[in-house]
C-alpha cells in the first residue's frame, strides 16, 4: 500500500507538472500569458526605442557637421578678408597666427564631438546586444527551471526503485543543447562587444552579420533542447502510468487471491 500511495503521489505531481498549462485555472493561465506578453512587449519597446535614439543621434550628428562646416567657412571668409585688408607684414603675420589658432580650435571641437559620437554608437550597439541576449537568457532560464522540476520527480521515482534511464537520457540531451546555446551566445556576445569597443564600422558590421548566423544556430539548439525536454516529460508520464497500472494489477490479483482463499 505504501508503494501505491507513493506512486499515486508522484503520478499526481508529474502529470500536474507536465500539463500545467492545460490543468491550471484560467486565472493562472491568464497571468502567465500576460507575463509573457509583457516580457515580449518590453523587448520590442526596447528595440523600438533604440532605433528612435539612433535616428535622433544621426540627426544631431548631421546638424553638428553642418554647423561645424558653416563655422569653418565663416572663419575662413573672415580671415581672408582681414588678410586682404592688412597693410603691413606684421598685421598679415598676426592674422595668419590667428587663423592657425582658430583652425586648431575647430579641430579640437570636431575631435571632441567625434569621441562623443563614438560613445553614442557604442551605447546604441551595447543596447542592441543586451536586448538580443535578454531574450535568449529568458528561454534558457525557463529550460533550466523545467529541468529542475523533472529532476525532482525523477529522484523520487529512483528512490522507489523505478528505472528512469530513458527520461535521464532525454534530459541529458536537452542539457547538451542548452549548454551549446549558452556557449555559442557567450562567444557571439564577446565578439560583438570587442568589435563595438574598437569603433571600427567594418568590424562592427562584420560582427553583427556573423551574429545573425550564429543566433540562428543558437535558436535551433534551443529548439532542440525544448523538444528533448518535452520528450522527457512524455517519457516521465508514460513511466508513471506504467508503474501505476502495474501496481493496480497487482492489487487486483491480490484481492482476487484473497477472495478465492476465503471461499
């Protein structure tokens, strides 16, 4: 009877776990759905805002370049007029020195803005990186949570002497794919961040193009991990149902034998 109670408890826990979405109250399912929708919306809003910030930065850059060009033209025109109006060698020399100073000031202003622009570009790409990896991190975390719950049920079954080899094999396969996803995305992230830090347009462009290919591969690995997890859940449910059926049959045989003996 103890074993029967144990198996029934495990059966209840595992089947509830495997079909949580189907058996959960409508209110709970709605909460889960809303949480997922909010997470997706947050990521989409982040991407949208990043694009808005990029466009604004590009507009500011264009305005600054135009303003700097206008200042250079104005300064050059003014100094040329002064040089033409100068009547002595000393006056012309003073104007030339003034021109050198102003050219230096313009170069410094341009360099300062160039550094500011590089920082804006770095922040923009860093934001893109964070948004991309936030999505993968959420999926991996979910897979790990499900993994832990399966292990909990498997441990209980093993303590009852049940062979869980197939379930463990499927779970191991899921972990291989999950680890592959994590390792690949760590490499992608490192490559992207390194490229962004260099400030090289070509390196950044190449890194993001490579990241698109690698992200597809990571998505495929993650998909396989989820398929393996679903397989392990199905095997776990089938295993419990088999054990439960076997015990029920044993109980029937026992009851039948008892009745026959009494007769």
